[in-house]
C-alpha cells in the first residue's frame, strides 16, 4: 500500500496495487495544468481508495478525460481518461518513497520551447 495527498491534505488516498512507472507528459494541457510538464504514475481504479476527498473537484478537460484537483490548495492530483481501468496520479502527490521511476516522456512534439529534455529516458511524440 502507498499513500498520497494534495499539498493541504484535503484530497488523500491509498493505492492497493502496483503503481505504473512514471510518464512525463509534455502536452499543452498538462503544461497548463501543472505549470510545466506533468509526471504521473497510475493504478487500477479499483485499487485506489479515497481517504479524504472534501477538497476534490473534477474538471472535464476534454471529451475523453477529466482532471482531479484540490479546490483548496490547487494541487493537480488525478487524470482520468474515459473508458480506461486505470487512473493517473501525480507522481509528486505520493508520500515517501513510492519506488517508482521515470519510464518515458510523452507528447514531446508539443513540449514548451523554453526547455530541453536532457536525460536518457525514451521520448515519444504521442502515447
């Protein structure tokens, strides 16, 4: 089991299954919601247990996905794509050492012009 939360704690959760390796998404939506690229792990939806959600609000960011934020502190916590059995979780919201690693950069063709990706992790133009 792993735990995680937003910055103020009004959104808190447990994961009870394996976490996916981290993907760093460089698409425009993720850059706008996070202020840079968004790094996320994921877990099966039925393995995510909310322990506090009075701060959780959802924003329908496209026809295919919604994003979960804390209405109090503004933390970007979840990305939920319709029709999938997994939910993405902001890697930085995980408590302690979640033993997850960065596996790939995605939507690199859409990355901001103000930075370069300077690591040896695979870079994909889509996902």
